[in-house]
C-alpha cells in the first residue's frame, strides 16, 4: 500500500470516528439519563468539589445523584438538589454530608440516616448537613500546629542551655 492510499484510509477513519466520539462526548453518561426518583434539597455553606452528576451514597451504595446546583443570594448559601431512587426512604433526621474519596479523590454526598420514624417527602429539605472540608485547610492547620510545637521545644531547649551556662559561670566565679 502506497503512502497516498494509507493517508486516504486514515482520513476516512478520522472522518467516521471523529463525529461518533463527539456525539458520545456531548450526550453525557447514558446510565444517568433514565434515573427515576424524587428530589430532596440541601443547603450548605460550602460545596467545594461537588458538581452536577456527583453521586449520592447510602451505606456505600449509589442511590442518587446531584441534579442541580444553585446559589441563594439572600442566605449566602449553596443549594444542592438530589435525585434519590424511588425505593429509598430516608428518616427526617438524615444527615447529608459532603465527603471525599480519599485525600485527593472525588467528592460525593454521603447520607447518614437518623432514627426518626417520619420520612423525608419529595421536595423536602435536609435539616442536617455537613459542609465540604477543604483538605488544604486541614493540612495548613496541621503544619502550623507542628511549627508551633517545634518553636516551643526550641525555646525550652534554649532556656535549659542558658540556665546550665549560668550555673557553669557561677561555679567558675565561686572558685
């Protein structure tokens, strides 16, 4: 096969495969398009790392997804709307926590059911939520705490050296 024929075949393949890949890219995840369920709403102060399509897990099993993100300008809060499977019923005191999958993993919503007998109804708001925790903030606190501890130990050692030096100086003067 000569170079020109090979280039024609490659061009034809790109011409056929390219639009197919673009169609797949722009249609999104087919698995989440047919999710049936009811909506629940949660108000957070921080939702860093959560986006539309994020999983909602109950006991480690996906039971829904985030379908809408809004900002309430009056209360200065983020509002997330979840689509929960119809067969899942949650007590009124369920906690909707934003957690991450490991140190650098994706964030998702973890539901922790409470003990109330009354259940959340479609369109209800979660009473209890836990905002996203910024890993960078936690690491900064750990580093600052370690630095403060190191400084305190260095001051204590310096004080011991000064005291021992002054004791040695007194002994020399007493001789």
